[in-house]
C-alpha cells in the first residue's frame, strides 16, 4: 500500500466513529465529583471554611437554587434569603443545645446547559467538627440536584416549600431569650427569617397575663442580664421578652395563672419586634404542654 494511505476498512470505521461523535455533539464539561472538589481552609481558632461543588446538566440557575431550597428545608436547615434568578441563597445550620449555628452560602452559575452549584460553609471561631462529616453532608445535599423535567418539578416544589414544621424545640424561656439577645446583637433582621414557622415548648414562670385582642397573652418572666450574678463570657446585655398568645379555648386556663406560677407552653413563632426597645418575640396558638 502506498505510504500515507489509510486502509479502506480502517478508514470506513474511523468515518463511522466520527459521524457518531458528531451526532452526539460535544460532551458537557462537568467538574470533578463533589467529593473531589471538597476543600477546607482556616482553623478552629479563627474559623473553618468548607466548600464543595456539583455540576448538573440541563439545569438553569434559578431551578438549581429552588431545588436546593427544598432539599435543605427537608433536612431541617433554615433558609434566611433566596434570590433564585441571581443564583444565591443564604442557609443556616440551626442552633441546638449541643451545636452553635453557622451560615452556608449557596451559589449557582450556568454555562451552556450545565449549572454548577457551590456550597460554602463558614464555621464560627471556636467551632470544631470532623472534615469527613462536613464533606458527607455537603455532598449528600448536592447529590440530590437533578436536571431535565425531574429537576423542574423538584424546583417548583422547593420554591413553594414552607420553612418550619417538625417537633417543637423544648427549652426554657430564659434560654430562648438569651439566644435571641445574642442574635439581636449580631443582626436583628435575621431573626424573623430564622424563626418563621418554628414551634417551641417553653418552660418558665409567669410574669403576667393580659388581654390581647380576642385572646390572652401569657408573658414569661425573663431575668434582666444586667442583674445576673453569673454571666457567660460574651453574653449579651440585651433583654428579650417572650410572650405567648393563647389558642382559642384556652382563656379559662390563662385566667387561672398567677404571677410566678410555673408553666410549660407550646406555640409557634408569630412575630418579633425590636422597636420600641426592649425586643420581644411572640408565639401564637399556645397551649399547655403538660
């Protein structure tokens, strides 16, 4: 065979491969697996920062953020702000008795038909955690993102998902007051976003009972931080009041309560105001927990 000529059989096979590739079109440029993109910066003393990425084909920026909203709400996270068209969302890992809250920023960017979603978690100074746990959690969230028609359906569901629900958080009214005061010192604007839809079972003592519209309000006795003998380092000096608007059918119960009486009430977030000072949070539809 003359030099430089391709055998007919090999040439035909090559042409078929090229035609098949042309029909398929260029392969989407996906990023590496989520686990491979996981990265850590900083240290527990000054604050740890974690990032992870996931790329999904046939997905728009807005649908990625709306999907993610539904995913994290189902896992019990708080969503403080969502701007789906801009591709951003602010998420928060809720505070518990054993764990402080921390923010997570989600961003989505689209190139062609591929959207890449990044989660960036910023732990507060002094918080410790295991890298493997963070990687598993972040990638488990991102792995639920879908493209195509299933992704559109999931985005619509996530956009309409309601924050809150689940079992009420049990704590003392004093502890909730101190948590709210610390959050007030940082940024009072986030409080209504954080507590909307959340329920609490609060125990404490009655300060007073007062008629409030067509119901009665039970005000919890809250100790003023400025009068506390023992204070935790960095504890807020703000006093946040807690009121519980009683549910229908609970007026007789409310009127039997006396100042200093011990109570345990379950209610759902209703409102928060920091003007006029001092701040106050109201729960509504309150009922005796015992």
